[in-house]
C-alpha cells in the first residue's frame, strides 16, 4: 500500500531532480529558469517530506502520552473500585 503522505513529496522531488539531470544530459545551453525551478522544486518537496515525517513522529509521541494517561486513569478507577468493594464486604460482615 502506498502512503500518500510520504509518497507524494518523494515522487515530486524525484521528478524535479530528473528534470534537473535532463538539463545536463541534453547538451544544449542550460536554461537558468528551468534549472532554478527544478532546484527549488526538488528542495521544496524534500523539505515537505521532512515536515511530514516530523509530524508522524510527533503524533506517535502524543499517542504514547495519551495511552499512559488513559492507563493511569483506569488504574486509579480500579483502585477506587477495590476500596469500595472492601468497604462493602466489611459492612456486610458486621
């Protein structure tokens, strides 16, 4: 399966890089506008890939924090329930 968050920036960067290489292989005089657009496109898409990858890492850390908070909330609820049941047992024994 293709992950579009990572696929599109890499695909676009490879296209711009390919156009940049074609400028040198063609053998004609370099067109400065085409070279500038290719370099900017490749660098911009690689930057976009870095940002997208960083967002995924941040999402993963947030998920871990939420999981630990949920676990601690569940454990505190269980502790309260255990205490409540013990008190009920004490009352029933008396």
